[in-house]
C-alpha cells in the first residue's frame, strides 16, 4: 500500500466505522467458528497498523507479519511486540505452533493470490484455520482501490474457488457490510460522475462524526445475525476455511 494509507489507518482505525465493524464481526466469527484455545498462536498476515491484532491479542498469542517497517512501527506504538518484518516466505513458521492465520484485506494486494493462499495452507497444521476478508465486486473498483494498490476485487464464487483450490474446506463464507451497501454504491456512482468529489490522495471516505457513529451502529448490527445467517451481497467477503 502507499505509505500514506498506513498513516491514515493508524489515525482513524479505532473509531472509523469500517474498521470497527469489520474487526468486531471477524473477531466474533473466530470466537464462534474456530476451535481455538486461549493463548493459541495466531499469525496476522499483513497486520498493517495493528488494529485487529490488538483486538485479537486479548485472547490469543498474536504474531504480526508485514513487509512495511512503517506499519510495524505503528504496531509497536499500540504495544504489540511479537512482530516480524518480511514476507510469508521468510517467516520461520516451522519454529512455531501456528493454529490460525488471519488475512484481512490482504489477498487482493498480491499478484499471485492462489500462490499465497497455498503457502498459508502448507504452513498450517491439520485442522488449522484461515480467516480472510477481501473487497467485493470488480464493478465497485474506484480510486480507493488505486490508493490501496489493489490488484483485484472478488465475487463469492471466485473467492470460494480460490480457497478450495488451495485445499481448504470452507467452514463459513458470507458477504458483510451489507446494510450500508446501497449508500456505498451511490457514493461510488457520484464519484465516477464527478471525479472532483474524490481526491486522489484520500485513502478513506471522510464522514462527519455523527454519520460515522450511525454507520458504526449499522455495521455492528450485522454481526448480531452472523453466523446464523449469510448475507447474499455486501462490500466485503469474509471466509473461515480449515485445513482438513
């Protein structure tokens, strides 16, 4: 990602509705669907500025992996210490007992997405979990994707295929950020009609504090229904996969 993204993410991720909602939903799915014990080792691949790793570390022994020194410096500011600078190829997984790998909005950044998913599969022990999110729908491509250096967006069919082709069994998949889908589509439409409404250096969509509070409540409300139901559309795809 562009370095500016890390600076902005660290500034807003504890309060911005998208981070708060996504992180809470994924944490809940891990707790309810993954057979993990307290203090099990979990590898957060592409940990970024550490918002989700911090949340996860309340229960598990989290290792943050990222290729950006800037990102890991922000992780240290959060008090995270179990960090590794480098790629998954360089990570000494054999010396550890990783029970689960997390890739939140990471796979879309990687040229060889099938290769990295297979690497994660090979790294995990039998019964290990991969927890992943990716942005949905190619037609939703915008300046946001450019700023974040995305290679692609996914639909449910091709993302499920990506995981199963690597050998994973799918335990749960769903779209999320569904309740805010229509406003987001309208915002993308307006931006495309009038590019001046979206600055090229804007890494998140700025919203007033009151709207951010409302959107946070709406996004969090989705989590109350998961994993009992699966949403048929949304801005993000979430998957819980297991190595058989």
